[in-house]
């Protein structure tokens, strides 16, 4: 079989990474260097050339979207269906393992995955059941504590020594919470991984089975792995397996959620004969943009070291704009976007990236005033929307009526007259008799002729009808029947205005989603129904972006959300000390290094044009700040950047570039300039700080010597320049 085509599209270094036969390899893949291409082609190479059955390959990535894309690419290269290959996220892969070996893992056969919101709900119940004050022991705080311990591979036994009073109490809550989850058959996200590690650690026969099965493990975004993920991989590889990890220490920006960029160096120490290959050719950005990004990241200590380069043109200089304040900054950005449109560009090719979500409000105001459409990337996600979670709760109860968290969620949705007192009665009986809420409600109200009993009976009837439906065929029909039987569409449709219409449309979209369901893969030992597979996948998908990407709109996002994306035109707003790098990070070398990596990530999103903007004054979190330009801009050599400032008409003509677009080429409105001293009949003397709008709608912000700061409409204010 001629397999030379597998290497045809690769550059020499990519070919080396794909064909390398070292037991273990570390591929340092810079931004835009084609790492996904390397992983997919390596899988194809191992299968076609080295003769490894795809079933013996394990490919791990961090999002289900990436996993789906990766498997699709591999299937296109090999021209065969690879549904049997294990290719997915850490949580998806090890959740599958737990479902297959639920008995060895000491789990119920029909255990359910709970998302963050349901986890908080369970913790609230636990804390109340321990007679603890919810204000003192807040569920979200204990959730963070529990998940952090699990991500570090810790259980109660390893937390008891030298603990403070607060830690000891947290451990008690953690212990009671875990007992509750085990009793109700609930598994949170962090539990999936630590339970899987314990399963393999305590069962040598099972461990050997998977070590023998997975001859080669490939891991994407390795710099984002946390402790328990690293330990799981190390356990699976064993002494005889091979592993290829792909990562970039310069793009490690998730330490706040447990990621350890040090795992890259740790990998080279823990495994023998590791070959390191650097992918440094960037296919995304111009040479000038890469030179700027390299000059910034070069200042970070303890890097594994690489230098991005490109065969593309030099490109435009990176432009730096110093705004008077955040409104001026936002207006400038909108003006440049308008010019981009005039040049034939599209809105979806533009991205505004910022360090803090609080920055978006002023930017949104400016965009709305310009009547341009925009989308905030990473808003409320599909499977986290209230109406979707309600529909999924009905389905989960149809599978397992002992699922207390889902019972509590929809017992009174739509409203059935089942109030707090009734629920307290059911909970108290459940706790006393150690029964599920469903069973307790059955015992307490079955056969009774009261209004509450009839309401509970009607709810039971709906769930029992759902239980009789087919769980293995036509999921779209199942959910169509579910939405109809439950009354959710009428219930959510009664919400006023656009919100109600949107919720109804989302329920319709759920039916579409089930008809397009993508499963992780099939296994003879996996006894889950198609419905269970979908519900498990939906729980794992919660947190991944599901927004409509087809509309032509300006893309707005945080620096963290921007990772993995690319745009021809990029604005990085708020490049000031205290904001970026963030004031919390400036004095901590490790956090400052991560802020610099964030800057590097943001800059390398740009393909053709990159603007770095900063404001002399900024009001954020309700506080006026006067911050110098970010050190990251100062780290860029002067010859690589073009500083935009207010220009005269002569300079505009000479440079061929108009730096000020909104309100002409100067900071002027209605004959006044920023900084002018003015006189008002009632408020006295003051200084113009800001302006917005044009013509009769123009307003100015004036800081009066004795009257504070006020916004005035110019056409009515009758200001006089002093």
C-alpha cells in the first residue's frame, strides 16, 4: 500500500515528528505551527505504516469539538470509519472506562454525571443536613475545595494531617458529600478522573489489560494537564507503552484551574529516551506580528525555548494607540473596524480581546452606537441553559428515578403546587429511611386523595410514560415526546418577550441536537443505551461553546477564550499596568509569567493586523485609574511598532493613514477639545474629560471644580470656553 501521501502535506520538521520512532516524544508546537495536522498524520502513520490497529491507539484532547474534528481528519486521511478508536477528552475517555467497569470502581451501574450547578445543589443539601450555616460554609467555596483536592489526586486520608479548623470542616463536608454521591449514584467531573486512577491503581489485571491494549498514546495541549491527568497517563503508559505529547509551555494560561505547564519538563524526566521536536514555523501570522510576540515571550524565565518564524510577508507594523480614556479607546476600535469594512473585510474577521470581562461594557456600548452586530464568544452555553437542563433532567429521571438532584430540579417544573413544606417532608423521610426522594414520595403520598398527592402522582405518570419509550432509536422523537409530555414548551414559552421565544427555540434545537448526536465510540462491553450515551455526552459537553458562529459579527472575548482561534484583524484592549498585567499578578513572578503568556497568546491570534490599545485614564470596577502603558508593550522593539496619535491634516496626508476616525482627526466635538477649561452658568468652571456622539446628540463629560463630574448635552449646556 502506497502511504507516501500521508507525508506529502508536511514540512520537514512535521515529517520528523510524525515518523519519529522514539519510545516517547515531546513535540513543542508553537502557535499556528500545525500541531493538529501532526497528531492526525501521526495516528495515520502508526496505523498504516507501523501496522498498529486504531483500537490500540488512544488520542486525548481537551474538548469534544476538537476530538470530533481530529477523528474526522484521521478518517479522511485513512478513508475508513474509526468509530472503535478511543479519541476524546480526558473526562469522556475515563467516564467511558468507569461505565464499562462500574463494579470494579464501586459505582452503581446507572450512575449519572453531575455538572457544576448540580454539584452545588447537592453540596447545599449536604451542608444543611450537617446543620451548618450556609453563609459560613458556602456551597461554591466547598465545591472549589473538593474539586481542587480531587484534581490533585487527594482523598480525605491525605488531607487530615496538620489541617486548620476550616480545612478539617471542609474535609468533613467533602466526606459527607462523597457518601451522598455514592448513595445516589452521582459522579462529578473531578471524581471521574480520581475514581479512574484508583480503579487502575488497585486492579493490576485491569491495568495490564489497558496497558497492553493502548500501544501508543497521543495527547494534545499537554501543557494544560493537571496532576491527576498526568498521573493517569503515566499509569496507562506503563513501562512498555509509547506516548507522544504535543504542547506549548508559552501557551500555558490555565494554572487557575490546576493546569501545570511544568508537566512538559516532568515528562522528559519521568520517561526515558524522550525525543524533543520543536515546531517553530508559523502558518498564521505575518513576520512583524511574530517578531513582536517573540520579543515579549522571550522575557519569561524557565522556558523550554523556541522562536516562531514565518515564510509570509513582513506585513504591517503592529500599531499601538494611546487613548485618552476607555471610551476614546472603544470609539477608536470601532472606527478602525469601519475602515476594515470599507476595504472589503468582514466583521467575523475581526476580534476584540481583553483581559477582564469588565472591559466589555464600554466596548459594547461603542459597537451598539455604531449599529454593528457583535458576539461575545463563550456566553451562556447550550447545555447550561435552564430550559435544556430541565429537559435533560426529565430524561435522566426516566433512566434512573433515584437520581435525587434531577428529581428536585423538575418535581415542580412546570409548577404543580408542590411547595417547600412538601419537599422538606420528602427530604426528611428520605434521610431518615435512607431512601431516594422518589421512593420516599411514593411511600408518603401513593394512594392518598389530597391535592399534593394527585400532583405528585401526575408527575410520576409523566416519568413512567417516558420510561416506556425507546431509549435506543430516534432520540429526536424521544425528546419531542418528552417536551410535549412534560409541558416544558408551554411553561417556558409563557416567559415574557424574547426570553420566552428564545427558550422555546432552544428546546426545538435540543431535538435537532439529538438527531445529530456524535458518540465517542462503541465498545462491546459498554451496555449503555443510546439515550444514556447522549445524556452522558451532554453532561461532558457542558462548558463548551455552542453559540452560532455563522452570523457575520465582531467577535469579542477574553484573552483566555481566544486561545486556539485566529483572525485577520485583532485588537488587544486595555494594555495598561494594573489591568494587563493584572495588578494581582504584578508582584508574583509565576503569575506575571502567566500574564506574559496570555499576551503572547493574544498577539499570536492575529494574522494580518494587530492593534494594542491602552488608555491614560480608565474607570473600571467603579474606580478611576491612571496607569502607565503595559510593560508588555515596552518589551517590543520600537522599530516593530507604529504609535498612533492625534494627527494633523498634513500628517494624515503624508502618512496615508488616518489614526483618528471617530469625530475627525482630532479629539474635538462641537468646537471643544478634550482638556479645554469651560464655564457653565450653574456649575461654574471645569475641564472637559470625555465626549461621545455627534451633532445635536453630542455630549461631553466635564469635571467641575466645585460640582463634581457631569455629562452634559452640548446643544443645551451653553458652555463657554475659558
